[in-house]
C-alpha cells in the first residue's frame, strides 16, 4: 500500500535555489486524505515551513507517494 507525505516547495532565491520541506507525520494511505488534510491545515503547514526557512515563501504544496520521494527530490 502506498503512503503519501506532504512536501512543501520553498520559493527559490538567487543564491540558494529551491528547498523542500517534507512533513513525515501524519502519513496518509490515500492521496485524497492527504489533499483534504492540506486544504484544512494549509495555513499551519505554511507557517511551519516558513519557521524552518525564515523569509522564504512557499511556492507549492504536494502530496507525494513516499516511494517516489527520491525521484521527486532529484527533480527539485
């Protein structure tokens, strides 16, 4: 069974490029569960990512299958 994680893409900067903030808990068994959680908790997820990357905006949020995370990391 697939497990989905939340991945936030932080806005690129000239000297640092893009960074990813990966939320490992909670994990989701269905993609729609992940999407619903992101929609319901969008503000707090963005605030958490921005606390880890001060001064950086969130460019996008994805629900990514855990097994494909390595592939996603190579593309970022």
